[in-house]
C-alpha cells in the first residue's frame, strides 16, 4: 500500500537548521505533489508548502517563505523539508502528506511525523 | 486565528449522532472542496472525507460529509468510544493561495 516514512526526531539549537526526509513507496513518485504540515504541541495543523515531485516546482506558505526549502530526489523517491533559522516556536511534529492526483483537493496518506525540538 | 472556524469541542453519548461544523468564506469553502481528517493523540491525521462528501473505502458509512455555501459539516452516527479524536477540516484558499485548516474539534463520547 502507499506509504510515507519520515526520518526520526531531531533536536536543534535556536538559529540552526533542520532537514527532514519523507520516503514514498508503492506509487509513481513523480506523479504526485507532496505537502508539509506541522503541528506544535496542543495546536492545530499548519500548512507549510508543497513540492511537485515531478518537476520540482515548489509553493510555500507566506509564513515560512523565507525559511523553508522543499527538495526531492526522484532516484530515492524521497522528499526533503529544510527549515532554517529555527526558533523555540518551531518545536513541533512535522508531517509530509501526499496530495491527490491533479488539482489540490485532499491529502492521503500522511507520514508518521517527525518531532523537531528547538531548545538551547 | 484559523481561516476556517470549527467548534473547539463537541460531545455526545455512545450510539448518538454528532455534527461538526466548519465555517469559511467565498475564497475557500465557497469555491473549493472540503476534506476532513481524524487525528488520535500522538498519531498522524487520517483522511476521513474528501471532495465534501466522499469516503475512502476503509472509512465506515457512519461518517458523512456535506457542504452548503461557505460551510462544511462532518456527521458521525452510532458514536463509539473509539471515535474520540480531534477532527480537522481543510480546503484551498484562493485569496491566500494556501491550504488552510480549521482549528480542530475535540470529540468526546461520554
């Protein structure tokens, strides 16, 4: 079945960067866009942006525009999310989620999540 | 403050029915499909309803969705204690050029 497996938990100091991976399996990787969503402790889901796994085009939420970079490695069926200039408020679980085929309408499936802790 | 407004919590007894609303605007729900996600504590969200009212094959028909104007609604009948979770609505917002989620609703089955 379609599966997204993310990298493990990370601990970073304020001002550092973190890069999380999301490996896809059981579907044609380049045919779907991948989104990233984060959830701070006890908070709502927050959309960060997406990458077209086929051509590498990206679109970012205005909130994260200056700090997030999404990339993909088609040979490894893997998408990466890098967040820079980390602050304590970036402590959250980060999820990748596959978009439906075609224009954006829903996300399924989701990765298991990667916890990022930002602390001095 | 979320672009989509959901009640923070709802509750009902086992076997009863509950509805969760998701209110938006013409730039989001009014012109795009609504999807719903179920999230248990410590786990990833799971797609529950897509394109306003469609269910993935593995989702029981106790779950339903609808949309009217600028609001979407999730309905759950025959409530079970295992339905206790957080529920989020989501859609594309054309004005923001961004995907938006509701603030989430915590369902308690008393």
